[in-house]
């Protein structure tokens, strides 16, 4: 059984819906050999990351950067995880009120330092909330879980 870890900062009703859509897609009944574990940033510990076979990160864009609680995950887990999961496949989504550029750059910079492997283009959900964001999040979760189960990532 492979483990897909979802770490998401979801402070609003809409971001919680997005988070649930990612979980729903990753937990699709056709995907049988992937355990989906979802944690908030405050719950996430280095051992969770080190035991994952793939990760999906979800964050809001706050002041042109990732949410402080998501940054806290990296602050606490960077060194305990460094060199223990090089090549770890990951993807991420951003609920961006603006354009998500700073958030994307920050996540990509930190994960490059950790030597993780971005396996899908980042999902940047910009502007006013749209129902399409939920479909995109569900597709992200399903794609990651299915790819993990198939050994593609």
C-alpha cells in the first residue's frame, strides 16, 4: 500500500471545499492500493512526510506568499526530512486572490532545496471563487493517487 499525504491549509468554507475535493478525487473507489492521509499544517510532523510516497500541498495565497502555517511545516520539517525523501513526487494547489506567482515561487524554491520532484503543473485557482475549482481539485487528487498506484510517479 502506498501513502499519499495531503497537507492543506483550508481556513475558509471555499478552501475546505477545495481540500475535500482533493481528498475525494484521491479516494476514488477505483484506486485500491493508495492510502490517503490528510493533515492540517499544524498536525504535520516530519515522520508524516518521511513515510509518504507522494504529497499534495494546498495553501492560500497570503500577501503574495504561501500561508504562514504552510511555511511553518517547511520550517519544522525541512532539516528532519532533508536527504530522507529526495525525489519525492509532489503537486500543489493555491487558492489565489491575485495571481499566485509569489506563492508558487516560494513553494517551488523550498521543494527544490528538498530535492522533491514536481510531477504536475501547479493548480493556481485565481480570482473570485468558481465551482470549476472543485472539479480541478478533484482531478488533481485523482491524478496523483492513480499515478502513484500505477507506479508512474
